[in-house]
C-alpha cells in the first residue's frame, strides 16, 4: 500500500482514508491516486513505525518538505501524525526540511478539544481548506458530518493556528469559487492572519 509518495520536491504522507467531509469536488472520486502515485486507498492504517520507515526510504535530506496529505484527513490520526513530526524534527534537524499539514480544519471537532497548540514546534505550515466565502455555501460544498458549526470551527482553528504555527494558509479551488468569492475569501483570511492560495482543480 502507498504510505508515502512524491509530488514535485516534497514527500506526501498518506496515513488514513478517514475524513469527516464529503466535498463535492473531492479528488477521491476521480481515481485511485493523484500526481502519478499508486493507489492511495489503504488496506489498513499504517503504524507510526511504518510511516517513519517509509519516509526514510526517500532520503529526506534531498527534499524541501514533508506534507501530510493523502486520501483522507490527516488530523483524524493527530497523535500518530505528531509522533511522526517529532521523528522528522529529531532525525532531520540539520536538513532544513519543513513539515506541512493539509487539512480541512475540523480537528477541534474530531477530537473535541483545541488542537492547534499541539502543533507548536512540530509543524511549519498549516494549509486549511476554506473552500467557500460563506457558511451556507460551505455546508453545501464540503458537507461535513458535524453539520452546523463546522464552518465556524474551521475558522477558529485557523485563527488559533496563527498563534502556534509560523505559516498558515487557507485555500480555495478555482472551479468552486468565482473571482468575487475569492476576493471575499482573501478578506476572511486577512482577518484571521492567514494567507489565501487559490488552487487549480486537479480533476
């Protein structure tokens, strides 16, 4: 099974297929993998040791970053994810490699606690999927299992991340938002202390 895979000059980590959302534009609907990877559907969730050994096989010193982003929401396995981060920060401390989490921003609802403080010193960038400029559009597009309050929880998680993580990004997908909506999303990001990135749809 595919635990890690290469995208540009980064190594991506596929730790889970679980996700609390059913986004209308989700890449998982379009195929077995992304960016030329083998299938990202896991036979089972890998252990921390398996993830670390898979990362070591790449020779991480050659790469710019490790990105937690596979066919699922990485923070579904937050304790294990943070263990892997500690391993990377310890073993590759002199390499300059960065750690990024691509997330839907709902980990506070997944774990029923404030999770951003746990990222301090371990994660260099958090990229949160904002996706829409309004609560109503978010619920229709992202379809989170937590329902009402999910949009606000995602915004609050982002606001908290700014306190603990050096670089916080929020993303929208170009085919999901209009130029006007993207500008409104930019204003939302600025109000939270984050930076907006408009992603091209990889369908």
